[in-house]
C-alpha cells in the first residue's frame, strides 16, 4: 500500500481534463470562437463557476437560478458518441495502472446507479430512490492496482434544472459521506474519506446544460499496519 499512500500525502488527486482538451480542439477546428463567448467565459471564471473548456456558463437570472446555459458543442459527445476517459488519463495511472472493465460483470452490475448515489462498493451507501432518474445514463468502470476502482457516469436529464437538482443532491450525498469540496479548483471537485468504509474518494463533477458527468476515483482504506 506504500504507493497508494504516496498518492494521498500531499494534494488531492485531480482528474485529467481530457474531455476539455478534445472540446477545445473541436472548437479550434470549427473556428467557432467568438468575442462574445470569450467574454462570457471570463465572466464565468471571475464569478467562481467551474468553467470546463469555456462550456459551463451561468444562466441569466430570472429563470430559477439553477440552470446552466449550453455554449458550444456538447463536451461529452463526439460525432454523436459519448466519450469515456482512457484509463491512462485517470489520476495516478503511473502507479495504479488503470484498465477498463465490463460493467455487465457481476462485480460491477450494481455500480450503475444514478445520481445522487456516490462512491463504489457502497462507500457512500446505496441508491434508495426519491429522485428522478436521468433520461439516459452512460457508465464506464475502471479497476486499478491494490483494489483501486474508478467510475465515469454521464447522465442526460430532461432539463438543465433537473440536472442542477441532481448535482445539488449529489453534493449533499458526498458531504454527508465525509467527502468535501476542494477549494480553489476550476471544476467542482471533492476529496475525502468515506465515513462508512474509510475508502479514499476523489470526485469531479462537470455539467453542460441538461448533461452531467461525474468521475470518481476510489482507493481502498489505508492499512494502518503498513
């Protein structure tokens, strides 16, 4: 467990913004950058909104205050296909050696629950209902060295307001689990230790209109005898 402990001694493990790189490349090739979009991105950043590749912008006041505007192409899809991070893009890959696994296997079939469920292996409890499911959800699972696990879920909701509600409930789930927001980061990031299983969790949440992407990296409890 020494290698895993080294990943946890300093700063929280951050997710590689691969989708942001792809989104920026698409915008450059299409030549769609405009002065209006640039001003909107700067304004969003100054207000503390998690801008991902300039695509997450605050909606105008007077429409409920929880929606987010969609600016530019959908960052979660390319040519109509939902994109998953490559295992090499996950944090700590040099040590944990991430690999994709089949969600349909018995070990992972229960890990496709919708938001606000969080954490793997019931690290933050099971999904118990009470909230609307997304219209569509795409899930990819990863396994790493020493029982490390990761999950990437992209959910499409009927409206941006429904997506915002799902993110709000996810925030409550994570905080109640002992996983807190990481301050001073561009994206909405969480890091902490599960109160239920003592697993180490790092979570990043990104949104675009009615779409929400959540990536979770989970390391097993640190063995105090090591």
